[in-house]
């Protein structure tokens, strides 16, 4: 154990606020190597899916994925997110129609500039979003831009986008790990989601996750991923 001149928490802090021992299970290098490799292997098979089966997915799986996502770290532990899980067919249809209208303006009326459209070309995405109606669940993530204290005053939230982005990544991971598929879908501008889902003014749509089983034989773009030496720098 190294010697800390400024241990955390200092005794004064520990008097003022509750602290508990982490109780961390230390692992051998061999065990960590094995766990790291198998987790990477699992994550390497994750792909965004754009055609889902209509096979139902039990609600408790979605609840567990949301719980897992909500273990994410967040600025000052404000947990500035709301997950709205929709399986109601009429609501999914409303979301599909509104998303397709925004995407029609993006793709057909060229609201997305040429550069953007060129970058998307290999993915072959367009304004048709049938999956929004067919996937058994749509999980819409909202950022809570600020919160409310028990006395009704405004509670500032910190690093909202960063926090919600991390939680969204953990949601994707949870869904993949349990054997389901998803897609981060952002039919911008997404203001329609706040109206359709009756969310309060402090909430802003962040992403839609259709969740379900992939349609049998579904295809995905044949993409590569950057190798380690192109994404990481080590100073050791
Ligand atoms: C923030 C974000 C927004 C995205 N928005 C869309 C979208 O609106 N429509 C879509 O088809 N894919 C969308 N994607 C999925 C990406 O195209 C996909 O992640 C990328 O092509 C890599 O493929 P993979 O997820 O299968 O590895 C989005 C991804 C991210 C991270």
C-alpha cells in the first residue's frame, strides 16, 4: 500500500458524509488477461442492426439493460438521464412517421450536406425507418439538462452530454451482452420525441435505441475497425 499524504476521504470529510469500504476483489494477472480477452471478443461481435425481427422481448430484459446503463458514472453523480421504453404499437408508429419526415428532409431535401451524405453512402441508410415500428422496443434516451431539488429550485447538472453518452454506451453493451441487438438512431432534429413522449421541458432527446432480435439473415455493412496503433498512444 503506497503512502498517501492526503488520504481520501480525510477524517473530517468522513465525519460529514457517509463512506463505505469498496470491498474490491483483486484478481491475478492471468485471470484479468482471460477476462479482458473474452470481453473484447464479445464486444468485437457487436454490430448496429437496421432490420429487426418482430419476436417479442420480455420487458424485464429492457429493465435490466436500463439498470445496467444507469450504473454509469455521471458528473457530480446527477445521473442526468431518462430512458423511455416504448412497446406500444401506436406510439412506435408515431415515432416512425415523425422520424421518417425529419430524415426525408435530411436525405431527400439535402438538409445533410454533401460531405455528410458521402460519409453515409457505404452504410446505405435512407429516410425509410420501418425498424422503428417492427422492433419490439424503442428505448429513447433523454438528457436531463437540469434537475429539481426537493424544494422546487433548479439543480444544475454537470457534464450532461458526457454522462449520458457513457450511459448510452453501457446500455448498448448490456443489450449486446444479453444476446439482443440495437442501433443508435438519431433522426435529427429530434424535438418531436419530447412532444410524442410527453417529456418535461428540462429533457432533451439524445438517441433512439430500437431493441430486438435481428431479422433472420440480416446484413450489415462490411466495416473494419481501426487497429490499436491508430487509436491509442502509450507513453510508457
Ligand atoms: C451517435 C451516433 C448516432 C448514430 N446515428 C445513426 C442513425 O441515425 N442511423 C443509423 O442508421 N445509424 C446511426 N448510427 C450507427 C453508426 O452508423 C454505426 O455505429 C457505425 O456505422 C459503425 O457500425 P457498427 O455500430 O455496426 O459498429 C449512429 C451511431 C452513433 C454512435
